[in-house]
C-alpha cells in the first residue's frame, strides 16, 4: 500500500466516524429538543445531505437553538471535510496524472551501454565523460523524485531498485558494456552479486570507500575494483613534489626525446601575474603549452590573455632539457626547502597516501590530526591557530588539506591564508561544487574526490582511451586523420576547429615532433593529439 492509498483509507475512516457521531447526536437531539423522534437511518441521511450540501429541507425548520447550533456545526464540519479532501485525495491524483512518468525499463534493442547504479556527484562526472565519447548509458535510480529530475533533464534513466535482479534485467544488463556500482561498500557488493547472477560475463566496475573492502568486492565478482582516495592523495602530493623535486612528474612518452608533462606554477615563480603571452614560455624554454588549468578549470588550447597564478598547472610538450628548464622557471626561486616545509592536515586514507608520497620524494613534512596514531606529529584541532603554529605552518612552504569535511577544510584554509599569505595551499574536497568556495577561501590547487572517482571509472569503462592521468581532464590519443591528408596543420586550423593540439606524428616508425603550422600530413600518418574529451571527440568526428 503506497502513501496515497494509506491516506485515503485513513481519511475515509475518519469521515465515516464523524458521520456516525453526528448521526447519533442528531437523532438524540430530534427526540430531546424537537420532540420528533426519527429513525437512525434518517438521521444519517440528514447528516450526509448536510455534509455534501445537497439539502435537508425535510426536517427544517428547527424550533430550538440547540438543534440550530448542531446544524450549523454540521455545515462547518462538511466544508472542512471537503477542503481536507483536496490535499489528501484530489491533489495527489492530479499531480500523478500531470507529472512525468519515468520509464521502468529500457528499449529491448539497447546494447553496448553502461549501466550506472544510481546518480550522484561521481556519476555526474562519469556521465560527462561518457557523453563526450558518445557512449550510451542508462541510470538505474531507485528514488522516484531523483529519477524524475534526471528524466526531465534528458538522461536515459529507469526507476528500479539497483539490488534487484528484475531491476537490472530491465536495464538490459546482459547486453551492457559494463555495470558501475558506486554507492557504498556494502550496497556495491550486493549490486555486483546481482549483476553476476544475471550474467557472469558482464564486466562490473566497483568503487570502494575503504581500500580494505576491495577484497570483498573481488570475492563478490567485481572485474575492476577502484579505490580513488589513494589516487587523490598521490595527485595532491604530486602538486607539491613536482615543483620541488628533480623529476618532471607523470609523463606520457612519445619518443626518446619528447614528452608531455604537467607542471604547476609555484606561487613564488616570476611567471605569476603575467599572461600566457607575456610569459614568453615558448621563447624562453622552447616548450609548447597545449593546455592549462586555471583555478581548477582546464582550457585547451589556453587563451593567450589568460593570467598565470599559483593555482595554474601547465600541460606542456617538449624535450627533457626544455621541460627541465621550464620546471626551473615555474618553481619558486624565493623559498628554499627546509625541514618541515610541508604540513599535512588530516591523516586518513588520503592524508596517509600524501605522507607516503612525500616520504618517497624525501620531503620532510609534519602531520596534524585529531587522533593520536602512528604518523601523526601534532595532535589537535586544525581550526585552532595554536595547533597550526605548533606544526610549523608559518615556516611551511606548502599546506595540504586532506580533511574529509568540505566546510571544515574551507575554514582551515581561511585560517592558514590569514596567518601565512605566501604559503601554498593544496586541498581536497568531496564534491566538485565545493571547489569554487575552496579557491575563494585561499587554496591554490584543489581536487574533488567525486571528479577523480568519475574519471577513474570512465577510464575503466572506456578501455580504448589513453588517459594522461585519471585525475586530469586531458586525453592523449593516437589516431589517423584522413581529413588532414595532403594539408598543412596551419591550413586545417586544427586548434581553433577542434580545441586539440597535434603534438607529434608517427610516420614510418619514427616519431616526428617538429609539427608546426607548415607540417603537411601524409597518408598513413598517425597523429598524437592532446585535448579535452570533448575536443578529441570533435577531432575524430571532423578529421578522423
């Protein structure tokens, strides 16, 4: 019995009770005050006529005030009951009739699609990735209101339970490319078991909150088990270590003497405050800037008038010696690395992975956490300035906020920025919506767990995609381009038409890196292009 049926039964029972009570009172009143005894059923008829406003002339007029007051009470009660019936009975029926009806099953011919079990912030990132590759999907959403909103927004969604065999069968799971389970560790294992009950061969991608739970997801039958928190920690640590170590960071090798890397601009770099055009990066180092993150927003190609600051991360191509020269330009020449140069706030799964990465890079660091456990140097509340002072925030080059609570992390960022205006703040947030607030609070570089998770899941599902790194929004792919054969890159205007950059060309077993505007594409060439998912997809549609 649903809510409407239950309310209807309760309302009808209440009305019947009121009618019976008034009938008994009316019957007694006619005998006691009017001296006109009547049958009980006639009393019931008079009450019903009064409540429904169909009249009661057979007994009128009444000669006593007591009966007149009783009839007035019946009139008022009837009107009240009618108005109560509107929200209880009528409005829900009208709303149901006029509201959007969410499908409960997909079309039988849908195949090679991705089944996403419920919608959340992480699923939103995944859906964005799937859309950029024209990969069909269906969301199985158990909440009717959420399913309705998704359906009205244009998503393919069905209203079904995610742990039900019937529910997943209605999503054509047996013909799906993959199933994604990302709700909670316990619910995800149930989804995996349900999916394997329907079809043993369908690939299931499961996301774990706690890495220790990965084994149980594997035992349930998950083909790919993702743990985004360690990757998030490594990514945040890389923002610190890339600027201070001799390594060039995570690179995609295109040849013996040509790489693509990400390099963050440190707050103390002389590039801060200049536009990309004014920086003269190409003239000073010889590298090509093919993309950049500005306060968490990736642009490829970046506009020449974009202003560089401490939150900018450059995506560049070049030879190792050129990249090393750029690393020196983007790094701070003001601060020198001393002990305790990095402070980690929060020592959960993400914070501990950051600590391991800094340890491996031989970077001394201090850890703050509210719990006294191995690896924690200062025990206390990070919102207390004395605790931050004890951890050496004033002398730190970088502070990494690895707190699981976004509002708490924002508050700590404000405190750190107020006490040390020049300290680099690297932060994690749970939801992408919190990134803007974190930047406003003073953070220099922010990564959202939901975005990293969605990106990782997309990489697992789109196994033909060569992703630079799951925490970024850039793809580097190799593809033939029949639409460019016989044309120069300048004449084709590749960057403005597609938003992608041709960084190298594979020809007859060699990797050609001198691919300027005058480079002419020949038949059989395989182009190495870099850009956003949308850009690389547009390149393949127009020129591929």
